[in-house]
């Protein structure tokens, strides 16, 4: 499948694998950010990166060919050390296959700095950190966009479908639109500089695979038309720096009505966020995290505080994050 993707990413200059450049290092540590996928109305086609949380991958060259995972922290034992079953190592192996470097030996440490199953792109952050690490470690100065098909392979392993609305913003940074999957066509969108994101992750379990399975397979034409209009309105609002248009466009009539049932007091939290000054409110990815756009950091902090207090009253723990949109993507630590 990765060969098919490489041929298709023409808009990202990913048709042909260029030779490696620079000088190989022996070890590297890379951070990749969390992401908010869907952005309410753009199921599988919209996403953006945030500054925190995120994941860290430490990668070292070894003398023995093949990939090993020597350590995983922060996962409470939930992630496999088997390199054939971990999204980081599987994606890196696909990349090595593509450049003909299977003689390389690698040891990987994965440090989870974000919750698993949060709806914040946990698997994509790890995968992108690993791919950016191996690319940098080997001195591959080609366009990072070539890594996207391999990152999508990690998503396919994680949830059964190789969607790009998490891995693309994690890899490129910023606000991203996946215009098409076949052929793959990914576009970075502008956004207002003062746009802040308030994120609350309730401590409830919403597995991504199950959250995808409950989505309706058939929809009414009137709902599709509403959704198309909202996606177009959101993209237009981003280009025009129109916060009001962004807010009134972020409505979902297809996915949110079903997924919201998995999140305690979702509509109550939405009302609270809007009353506290949010521009918009919705589910991050498959949930259970929720997010709100605001015009400033103070409003974002006020919203996270109010929602966290509400969840505490329901005996539900939570984590909160406030961030601008991260335009940088992965970085070497």
C-alpha cells in the first residue's frame, strides 16, 4: 500500500524517493505533537496540531540489523514491545524498505507524554516522531511529506483505517486539509494567529476502532449538504480570519450526534464552554477529549477550569491543555 501512496502524493513532491544526503548520526530524540482531528465538521479531512501534549521517541543506531523496542514509558503497559505490532516500528520499517536500507539496526525508546485513547492522536504522535527521527538520523534531506504514507500505515494498524487527519498535521504542523485520499492530496491552511484551543480529556474509555464502527454508513442528502456547507464555511473562515464564520461553521450533523453519546455530559459541557466565551466546541477526533476555540488564552484557561470542575463533580478525572495552533510539527530535542 505504501508504494501506491508514494506514487499518488504528487502534490507533495513524493513521487520518487531521492538519495540520502547529509551525514548519519548515531542517536536522536524527537518530539511530535498531539492533534485535533475532524475539527467538528471535517470528518477524516481536517486536523490541526497543538503545542502540548505530545510524544517523544529516542532512536539509536545499532550493529545488529533490524528494529528493537527497548523501552516504553507512560503507557501503563498497554503498548507492545514487539516491533511487528507497534505503530512506530512498523512505520519506520516501511520507510526503510522504501529507501533500501534494511541492513540498518535500530533501537527505539518510546516515551508517551500524552494519554492513550484520548482522541488527541496518540498513535500518530508516536508514529510521526519515529519517522522524523529515522529520517533525520540517516541524514535524509528529502521533503518530509514523503513520510506521510508511512505514517498512514501506522494509523491503519492502530484503528484499521489509514486516515491522515491526525498524522498530517502532526507531521507538517498547522491546520491541514486532506482534499483527497485517492490520489492523496494534502493542503496546509492558514489560520488566525490569535486562535487558541482549550482541550479537556475526561478519564473515560472511547476506543478509536469502536468509535468508528458506530458511525452511520448511510446518510440523508440534506445532512450531506449541511455538512458540505459547514466545511466550506470553516475553510473560508480560516482564509478570511473570520472568527465568527469559523464558529458558526463548526457544526456536525453526521458524526457528533452519535459519538457524543460516549462522552459524559457532552452537550452540557458545550453549553458551559459557549457561555464562557468559546467560539466553537466539539469532539477531538474520536473522543473522549473535547475542545473549544477561543480568541485568547485567558478564555481558554477559564473554559478548561469550568469543564474540569464539572467533570470532578461527576466523579470523573480529567486532563486539560491550552495551546495555540502548532505550526512547526515534530522537532529534534
